[in-house]
C-alpha cells in the first residue's frame, strides 16, 4: 500500500534481510519506482546510473556465487537491483539535453554551450576521477530508490558485499565501462528489521 507520510518513508526505513517470497513485484511497478528514483540529482545532469533487475530464478542463480554472505536476500527478495555507474555517461549528454530543449526547460543556445564544455571535460577525466563522480551520483539514485520503495509499500537492503570485479561481466556489461556501485534487495519484508541507533547531529556537526 502506497504512502506519502514522511515519517513512515524516511524514519521508518530499515535494512531488511528476509522477504516474503509470495510477494512478486511486477516489472511495470519496478520501472515506475526506477522512474521516480532517477529524479535524483547528478553532476551536470549526466545521469550515470544504470540498472540490471534480477527477478528470475535463473538470474538469481547466476548472481548467487557473487554475493558472499548475502544469500538470504537473493533467495527471498522479489528482485535484486544491480546498480552501476557508467564511466561513459557523457555519450547520453546530447540526448538528455535535447530532451530538455524539447520540454522547454533549456534553450538551444544553452544546450550547445553546455555540451561544448561538459563533454570534452568529462572525456578528459582519468578513470579514478570519473569513478568517483559516477559512484556519488548512482548512490544518490540508490538512496532515492530505497525511499521510493518505502512509499510503494516495499523494503530494501543495500548490499556492498559482493564480487565487484565480476558483476558487470557476469551480466553482459563492459567491465571497463560500468562500475558496480551497490546491489539493492527489493521486496516485501517478512521480518521487522533491526532497530539501530545514530549519533546525534550535534556530535558530528560543526558550525563556523
């Protein structure tokens, strides 16, 4: 059941390991959630996030050897969402900015001046710098997807424990181009999830 209650979405979120295997989220709803998630911000709107949704038994069997200790999520979740950062995201720059012009959100002159500056700049960056950019941007989309899932009545678990050097190639992506960021288990919680604590803002914040 969908909700728009802030406290339920944000403050009620927990990382869930065990899911109700009887609940199958449709691919249409997953695409709807991803459309909402990718309203997240990204550097110069290059939107470097890329997703592979594993929702079949065959796909889960393929993913299983790469998951180390996170097997129960793969076995019970409705889907496992693999999130990558595209190191060549600038290839989509013209398409993105053309759409902005078509929607009346940008003039052709601004589009041209922006692309003339941004694309050569991105192409000039070394791999480590681009990796840092796309990981930050894709992580913003991942966090937004976790909150969107809550709004749709589902739960998630962000997973960093996997064989990162094998993930892209296993699922047919160019390993040199696509950087694994995280995996999200997505489904209907079968457990309450653990209560956790956070340091107070006053302990981790300075005002100058």
